[in-house]
């Protein structure tokens, strides 16, 4: 009750503040004179909202958004030209759109308003704006998803997108920036602030475009703010190096504890820290190319160097990153740690994407090594054929029940991958998945397993006892838009409740591909699909994920099954369970083999248990959940 009352009071205060801000921030008739040098018209423009009740009552009709006079045959502004800045405002709230358009018009910019997500791409193609000013909450499609769709279009990867929203949640602001937006402005906003934010973004974008050779809209070679090469440029150079069979190396550098740093210092300070890290790594790698790949990873392309020296260079990059502390704010400093995976350009990679994936996988191995450095091992054709041969077997999944400690009416099973070979032997997931990844077939295998699970859900959807299936999937599979499209279409065609499917992702994968996973979860959660984070080990980064992802379940790492034998492990388990429960997730204790382990899990506060003490994995869905109470 106290929390609900607090929320209601906060809502009331926000509403009052918003009303005051709206009155204060509506531009007066002479607002041109504040920000532009040219003389202003003597009369108030037609697109200014009346400031008081008398003037509002005098208006016979509500104010209309004045149309911008676009001409299809008019010459388009060239990069760096003095043509007026063009802004596309995507806003469904008419009064907010009118305010933003009025302010931008007053500053000499051209602005066009579009009130819904549908049709935005057509407007972009027709009017080619310098910047998009977008609301977060739009009818039909939220702003983050629309941003992702815009970024997928050729020539629009660098189009500035700025969100203007009243959403006060700092986590949501972080999600917005992660979705591909360039800036987040909070409502209510002062006109001077809005103009400065928009004009600065457009000025930098035009200056950047003016320095690039070729046609307008071509991807930039260098980041205008840091001067470092862009990811696109380095990937282009990597493709060229592989085509020319150059010698040299490729280095994937990952900064450790990124989520913890971002949670502690905030997004802006974390960004400044990563810029400093990029500049130091670039100095160390000079004269070779370095680009920032995402929040906390970097790619170095070193052409023409002795491939025997790659390991030495990898250690140098890692050592220099942590050699001196970085100043993060005021006089506070922090030391960064990193891991490096590297590979030879002569390893026979088919394309730049394959090479990047190989060194990224190698970096995962480096995280497990004391040195923090790992070299990609080339797989010869014979080995690749052996991996493919392992995948020629017959899929025979096994199922293990996941039982609620307090009982329940839902039948829940984890689908365990099994593959029967021609000689009758059966391979488990630990044998099959590495072979599938090495052969480049992991996405096919994941989809095959998931399709099998969906078939079972279809078969049992009218059963008296509801069925839920946990299905493990690789993040490389989830990153494919075609896979997400297929899954959503299949759920709709079979009329399956999304909540009956639980996508199981491993913690190490989620830490590396957080943004990819967030985007996939956003799409699937709308259909009701739930998610489980498995192999969970408590820590700053892992705990941060609990608030970043819409998790329904957390499956603890196997070592916690022996928590009854160690007080420290029991304490860790208790802390992890409390953190997960606060985030709204339920806890699964796995590999429970004896009553002592089950009792320790129950006393620790887990919600479900799974293991041979309950029932070993089998080929039938025949567990009696009605009488299963711990």
C-alpha cells in the first residue's frame, strides 16, 4: 500500500511538473530572436500554441501543423552545404509535435511531422532528412524497434536519430541508446537545449559526410568524434585483405566487467571510459587499424606483419590496456582488464564475417586462460568433415522434468539434445554442439531442435495438464532476423501460446551478446515467449543482466547442487536467489542427485529442482507432476 501511494504521488507530481513545463517551454511569439541572427516576423507564427485561456478561447479552431513545402524536384542539400537543416519529427502527440516543429522552424530549420511508425521509411526516402527526432512510445511499433529497422536500410546506418521522450526510467534510456539511437532528450525540454542538440548532431553528420569520398550517404571511414576508423571501414579492409590473401593478423579485444562499470558509473561516464580505452589501444596498435565493435569490444586489423609475432602483439595490447589507470570522473580512476583472441589472415577464412566470428569465439577461450590471450586454431578440411559426419545422425531428444518445490499443475521439461549415430551410439549436447559450431551448422541444429519442441507443444496443447518446454538456443542463432521471423510465424500458424515455450540461453553467451539478446527478447516477449538464463554464477555483470533482460527463470550453475557441503556456497546461493527474486525471476536448482542436495536447495529458497533425484532424462513425457512435492 505504501509503495502504491508513493507511485500515485509521484505520478501526480510529474503531471504537475509537466503542466508547468509545458506552459514555460511553449515558445513565445518572439522566440526567433533568441537563437537566430535574422530579424523575426513581427506577428506570432500560426503554429504557436496560445499561451493563455483568453487567446485559446479566441482561436475558433485548434491550431494545425503547418505543412513543410517539400518539392520533389528541388535540389537536395549536399554534405557540408548551407542548406537548411531538415528534421523529421516522428511524434503521435499533436501538441508535442507542434511544439518541436515550432521551435525548429524558429531556428531556421525545416521540419516535417509524421505521427505514426508506419510510413516512416517512405517519408525518409522522399525527403531525406538530416536527422530524425522521435518519440519512444508510438502506436503500432515502439521507437526502439523502428530505429533498428531504419538502421537496416542501406545508407541509413549513420542517419542521426534522437529520441525526445518523457520516460524517466534511466534503464530505458540506456536501452534506447543501445538500440542504435544517437541521443536521448527528456521532456520537458527547453527550446535552446532542443535546438543545440539537433543542430550539433546535424552539423557533425554533414561534416562527416563531406569528408568521405564517393556518393552522398556512403558509410564513413572514420568516426568524426574520435577520429578512429569505423567498424564498417575496418570490415571492408578485412574483406579486401582476405581477397588479396594478405598476411597479418586479426585481434578481438574485450574489456572485462563492462556491465558492472556501466551500472556503477552510468552510461555517459562509461562511454567516455570506452573512448579513452579505444584511443590507448589505437596508439598501441599504430599504424594498424582499430575500430570499436560494440560497447566493450574492439577489432584490430594488422596487415603485413609476421604472423609468428601475433601472440606477442596480443599480449602487448592487453598489457597496455591495463598498464595505467583511466580517469573516469573528477579525480576517480579505474583500471581496465581485457582479454584478446587473435587469428592469422592466412587461415583460410571465407569472408570477413567468418573471420570476425572465429576470433570472437577465440576470445571466449581467452577468458578461461590465466594469460587472457588465445590464438585461433585453424581447422583443416579433414577435421571439418569429421564434424559434419557427427551431425549426420538422427535427432532423438531426451526430456527431464523441472518440478516446483511447492507443487503445481504445469508439466515442465527441459529438452536435452541427443543425436543417434549410424552405429547406434548416442551423442549428447556436449559432443554435438561444438561440432555444429565448428562446421557452421549451429543455426540449423538449433532450429531443428526448436521445431521438434514446437511440434510437441502443438500435440499437447489441448491436454488437461499444460505443457511448457525449455529449449536451449545459441546466441548466434538468435541474432538472425530470419530465425525470429520463422519462430513468430510458426507460433501463429500453430496457434501456440507463447508462454509454453521457454528459450534457454547460457550466461557466458548472454554476457558477450547482451544487446543482441535484448533485441530478440523484445520481439519474442510480445508473443508471450519466456526466457531462462542458465549456468548462472553470481557477480556484478551477471547480476546486472537480471535487470537488463525479461527473465522468467534463472537456472543456477551446477556447482550449487553441492551447496549443502559448503557454507560459502550456501551464502552465494542465497544471495543469488534473493537477487533473482527481486528481478521477478524464479530459480531452478539443477543436477540434484540426492535428498541432501534437494533439502539444501529448498532451504535456500529455490522455486524448482531438476536432476536425477527427481527423474533422469528419458524419451517420454510421463512424469507425474500432480504428486511431485518436495
